[in-house]
């Protein structure tokens, strides 16, 4: 074992000394650049099998540092809301204590929608899906009565069902029902739902976007009454929400997310527009709004702190009791959702805050309304790779030159190499921060740092190996000089 280890160590030292470290640095530059490129390729879509395997093996090698860096961008420069187009009507603990536990009878939910609609919002989106009949509906109650109560059962069956009451309220106001997409079959899931038409401008992106086969949606009667249906899914990466799909696929059909569908209903548009190219989705449009997306249809979300958005919340109980100023609802995009203890799905944002799922939907709408988008287009990745290759090749060509000013400076100041490397990386990071702040581009300074540091490390390692060799050579020269002196001091003969 020791002999094998020594052999490998000797081989490594020989390779590092060969060409003053240039060959090893060149191989490292190309290999790490390939790994970096594969780490950001989408797992879906058609691509060579070896690229898929390599991408799955090394995704976290560059993916995790990249995501942590992008999170730090947002924590350093969170979005500051400039408008409040969204009001959230929350079914909170106060509402549940005063009105009753969830789920409510559907006629009670209809009363809440009617109370909101009376204040003339531009659209009402429900972060709620209702796939099963209401068991408190008069006809369902009649079915459970004993035969002796036949007369009461008959009278109950003449009353409208709670679904019919809720459908009437949904039909009377610009309403949107939420649904949840699943990649597997579950209780009450289906394979289709009603949705508005989507006009494609370019190649079909079905193999690029997130694709699901099943959906948990509301009852067909409710879907027919609502003015729109939309998905509530968000993209989770390591338990954190960074992106939200604006468009996804259910089977062979494209369907929208709740924020973009609310804008469609609010603007009275009959359809959504999806712009694509060979890479995937480029933008999603509604009326005169065009939202740039990633190739998979996701939108990078620039989060605002929950502390700056708390005033958008209104208790449902206050709405039902008429205690809310009409300006909180009038001409607003209203989201209705659950925030009561144990009822809501809490999500972690890149700011490290735990927020209700409905808050994320509101922030997407707010971001679109302000037009403040975070972007990471395909050309930006190409630009990063070109910069890494160009700067890496410059390092490989210039650093080993013993006659250069840099080499003389490094020999004169031993710690200068570490200082130089740190300074270059800090300058890169600061530049990327400024690009994020002023232009909204997500530049991957983490990969630049990792790859270029590894390349520079090759030459630092080579320098150390050379320094290890020099003392032994000096000792050999000293021994030869001492032997010569001994021979000169001996008497002849």
C-alpha cells in the first residue's frame, strides 16, 4: 500500500513539474469547465446519455455553491416593493375561532367571495382546491337521514346544493380556482382540467417544461363556473423556493400558474401567449405584459422581505363583518388562502424567511406588476464559460513565466500569490453583485472562483515542489564542495 501511494505521489510530482505545471492546469481548466456546464443543463429534454449521467453525478459540485451565491445576492439586495397590487384575504386563526373550523361548508365560502366581490376587485384567486363534494350540502345530509325523516329529506333535496351556491358566486365575479399538479396518481386526482387557450409562438416546449400526468383540481361544476383554472405548484430546491413555473404541462397540454392566470382574467384576455425557441420557453405574455422566463418556463423570483408585505393581509372575518376599508379590495388582485395554524403550507424563501405559500403567489404577481425580473438567460452561461476559458488560458500562459514582472514580484513577496488570488476573486464577486443590483442578472461568480482558483493552485503547487527540490540540490552542491576541500588538504603521496 505504501509503495503504491509513493508511486502515485512521485507520478503526481513529475506531472506537476512537467511544463512548469501548464499541462495539468490546462486539463483541469477544461475538465472543470465541462463539469460546470453539465451542472446547469436541465435534466429533462433530449441530450446525449453521457451528458445526462455526468450532469446527475456532478450537479451539486457547482449547483449548490451557485444557489448559495444567488441567495446571498438577494439577501444583500432584497426587492423593495414600490406598489401593492395584491391583497391577501387570509382564513387565519381569528377567522377560524369566530366562524368555525376548516373546511367550511361551500355556501360559507360563497359568502366570503360575495363579500369580496362587493368591493369590486379586478380578480379573485383561490389558493384552494375542492375535488370532493361538500358533505354538509343539503342533499348529502338528506342521504344520511333515517327513513322516518323522509319528509325532511325530501325538503332538503329541493334546496340548492352548496356546490351550486358556490358556483353561482364564482360565475358572478372574475374568479380563478387553484389546482395542484402531481407526477403520480392519488385519491381524487384526474388527468385533465379546464384551462384557457395558450397560443404558441415557436416550437412546442412540452419536452422542456415541467410535465405532470395528474392534477388535483376542483369539481367539474366549480371549474365550469370559475373564469380560470391555474396550478399552484412552486419549484423547491433543497427545501427553498427560488423559482416558480409560469407555465407547465399537464399530459400533452400547457397550463398556466396562478399568478399569470390572474393577470389574464384581470385584463379580460381570452388566451395566454408563450414564446419559445429551440432552447425552450423564452417568455410568457398576457395582454401587453411580457414576462421573461428560463427555458423550462420558470421565473426566478426576486423576494421582498415578509416584513415589508405584512400590510397586504386582511382577515376573512373582517371582510365578512364589513370592517375592511373598500380601498383594500377595490381594483386589487385578491388572493384567498389559508394561514391558520396547521392549515397552511409554509415555505422557506431565499431570504431565510418562513412564509405562507400564498405569499409566494402574491410576490410573483407583484414582481410581474413592477417589471423587476431576475434573469439568467442562456447567453449569460456562455459568456461565463468564455470568460473562464479566456482568463484561465491567460493564467496558464503568463503565471509560469519566470521572466515576467509578476513572477519577479511573487518571488520577492512570498505571500503575494495568495493576496493576488484573493483580490481577483473579491473583485469578481463585487462586480457580479453590482450587475445583480443594477441589471438583475444572476452571474455565477461561484463557478468562476472555483475553476480559476483551481487553475492558479496548480502553479502554487508547482512552486512548492520546486522549492522542495532546491534545498536538496543545495545540500548536494555543498557536499561536493566539502569533498574537494578534503582532497586539497591531504598531503601528496
